[in-house]
């Protein structure tokens, strides 16, 4: 299935399954898979709310939530989130995740995280609501643009955008090898996709070798180098995402 939200330039792809996040299921898998990331604004928001000693810095402007003894987020109490109303975007995006940037359509593509399909108790419990998909899409977009804004502090915005866009498939595990040997040289589309993401047939494309790189079927043409510049370095992408 697919939902396209033109107002935020996000396309969401997810399998035809039933899903509903229901606290009564006592699941909280999303709070146990991995510690949540926070940006500096999210960290300060929790400080203002009175919380202390809940996260530690792991990179330039990025914090990671601490875990309890035995695993699970430090804010997980009796299968419920203590900070649910002000939880970070990395929590609000789940069970979806930013997957890659479509440079042709100029949209961020997000997918239902395959890990959730295997572990979440909400699978099979109800119809996926469009409102949930939209809220998760907004959170995925924020995760994507926040990374760009952080890197923009040390690189030009257009360089930061390209770095984030081309590194996202590797970050989520959609590709395992080097991006240059797994993604299209022209448009960055993920080509050598890891097994768990092969459930998304609509993402997969045929490709050919182009020297030490790969080129997808959509980008094949007489002047690949010219096409690459036109696709990857389009000046209007940053404007659509309101990144300065």
C-alpha cells in the first residue's frame, strides 16, 4: 500500500497488513528495540519538563536515551511511556522509518520497519489508520530534516542534504554494502537491498554496472554523467523542505 502526502513531500509505503498500537496489548517492543535518539531541542524540552539524567551525547547535537536495568527505555513504566506527549521524533515515527530520498519525484520515501512486522503485538489487530500514517510521516520527515540541519552547521546546506539523502538507506539497514556499490550512481535509489527489505517489491529496480558503480534502469541513457548532475544537484529540493 502507498500513501502520498504532497503537503510535506513524503511518500509512505507499507505492506497490506492490519495494525493498531493498543496499550492494552502490553507490548512496548518499540521502546525496547533500540535506545531512542534525540536532537538538542528535544533534549532541552525534556529538561524543561523537569527530567534529568535520562540521556547522554553520542554525536554532534545528538543524544541517546538511557536504558533501564534489563533493557528498555528509561521512560518505560508498566508498558507505558512516561513522556508520551513530548516523546522525540524517533519514537513518534515508529513503526515507520525514513528509507531513502526519491530524487525524481523529490519526496522522502518512508516504509513500515520490517523489525516491527516480526515483533510488534499490534500486527493483525486493526486497520492502519491514515491519521497514524500521516503522523508517522511527519515524524520521519522531521528526523530526515533534523539530520540535515545538524550537518549544515559544518557543511553547506546542499552538501548536507546530499549526504543525508544518500546515507539514509545504509543507516536503516536497507543496504548492507557501500552506498556506491548498492545505490544508483545517478539518483541514489537503493538497488542491492537487504533481505528484510525485499518485501517491498515496488522499490526494487533492475540495474547495470557502470564502472565501479551501479546505474538503475530508470537512469540509463546516453549521457549518464549529465543526468546525474541534473538529478542529484537540483536546486529546488532544499526549497521544498524549507532548509536554509
